[in-house]
């Protein structure tokens, strides 16, 4: 990936810094999210020794991907963040994002994906407001 006009080493701090800047845009447009998605996919394959971002960068990326329909990528990020949010600092945010993804699938009449997301939400974040909403939605799905 050539981000600076020259070949950038995926081990270098420069590489991680440039990618973090690209992925940290606040309220990006759809065109910007398309580029962010490309950079994210490249980065997750090439970053050495591993990804080096703060939770907040990933949460912003999760929100942008969900907003513009990159649901597979949003779910992938959500799974990783859920796994590593050991102290529950971001549980309300993560649960809410998962609920919004489930709503998207319900609107598309994809009850299987919605059901999985809602069930996982309830299991992973049982004490959140979003879990209460997820339980209600699951009940409504089963009544249909």
C-alpha cells in the first residue's frame, strides 16, 4: 500500500500512524467510508506485528461501517471489541451498535441474522438498555 508516495513498511510506526489518521475521520461521507473500508481491509491483512489502535478508533469505524451498510465489517469489528472489552467500559455503546445492526437486518426481512445478533447481544451485554430492547424484539420476531 502506498500511502505517502513511497512504499510504506507495515512494521513502521509511520504506517500505523497514517492508517490510524485515515480510519479516524469523524462523520465521514459515504465516499470516504469506501476508502476507509479499503484501507481497513488492507491494514488488517498487512499490519505487523499487529493492529495498534485504541478502542475509540474501532468504535468510530464500527459506526461508520454500520451507517453505510458495510455490515460484515461492522460485525467483525463488533466481535473483536466485545471480546476485548474486559472491563465493560464500552458495553452500552457496543450493545447499542449491535441493536442497530439487528434493526437493519429486520428491515431487510433477514430474521436469521437479526435473531443471531439480538441473541448474542442479550448474552454479551445482559445488563444494558439495548439488551432489554433486544429481548422485546426477539419476542416480536417469534410472534410473527
